[in-house]
C-alpha cells in the first residue's frame, strides 16, 4: 500500500480516534464514539491507494453497485467478490472504500476496507481477508477493530470472499443486476405466478415463452439477483436449477 497518510497523526486520547476525508475532501477526526454515527462516512473519500508496480499479484478496479448506483473501488478479486456478495444479499444504500483510519489508543492503526450504509439505516464496517490469511496478527487487529465498532454503534464483519460454485453463480447473476434488465410489473407478475412452487429453470422459461424460452431469462436472472426468486446457490446454475418465488415478507 501507499505510505501511511496518517503516520504523523498522534492520538492523544485514551480511546480510539477515527480519521477520514469527508465528501468535500476535508480531513476530519473524531473520537470513536456515537458521534461517528452522524459523520456521513458512507460518502467518505478514499484515504489511501495502493502503490502501483510491475508484476502485482492483485487486480484492482471498480465494481458498479446496484444498491447504491455508484462504482466502488476494490483492491483485489477477493474484495470484488465481497462487493458482489454484499450487493446481492445485504440491501446496500451506499458504500465507501478505504473510508477511514482507526488510530487505536495504544498507538497502532488500521484501515478497514469498506464502510456501508444499508437501506435499513444500519452502518457496518467490513474488513476483507481470505480465511487462510487470517494469522494471529490480523486476528488481534480485527478484534480491536470490532471493539471500536461496538463503542461507536457500528456493525463489524470480516468477510473472506466467495469461491467455487457460489462465486460462479454470483458472477453470472451479477451480469443481470442493472435496472434496465428489470422485467417490469406485468412480466414480474407472470414469473411469480409460474413459480409459486419450485420449478426447474427450463420449465419456467418455457411456461413464460413457449416459442423462444431464452427471451424470458434476463428477467428471471434479474429477480434471482434481487432475491425475489430463490434457488440453491451451492449447485451450479443451469436449466435444471429449481426456482421458486421468495415468499419472505
């Protein structure tokens, strides 16, 4: 990563301090308490970026988040998969990457990977690390971060990324997350009527369009992405996949 932009910032408090750049690019600090809940950190600018060099093993880029309608930076393909997972399952309203620095009371510091505002109003801090790379040092850092988040009133979660079949399915459905693929009220009602009970994807597509079944797939995939339809994500998505209307709420 780039040189620590807060390396010269001293924490003179007996509790952790949060340091960030607000939406206007102004440097801000606050003691880590409930006041941070009103700091608008979901709109914070990135506080640091990685140094670019030849033969890097990680791929960085931007993921377009359907929940917020904005692009969110990721540093690795693990972070990319986490953003997809959050976008698919957590009802996101706003996400900030590399949102702030935590200066702990003992002088150590940590940069969480993401700060998310959920549609429910809940604020959650996320760290991303493959499970096999959570060593003792990282575990201690994550536990300290968890305690800070509890003091503020934020949720906190360490996410390990999506792999295997679940990632393959998620990446496929993510291609249909954009609003322009939304089937619309009339077609949504037809899809729901045809999937009140579990039905194979092929059978559902034929029921919706006997002449050209594939034309109904974008709408079905969009509803699967939005969890208005359900399926078993641990099994490869295909014509045999059992689809059913989500009866939640």
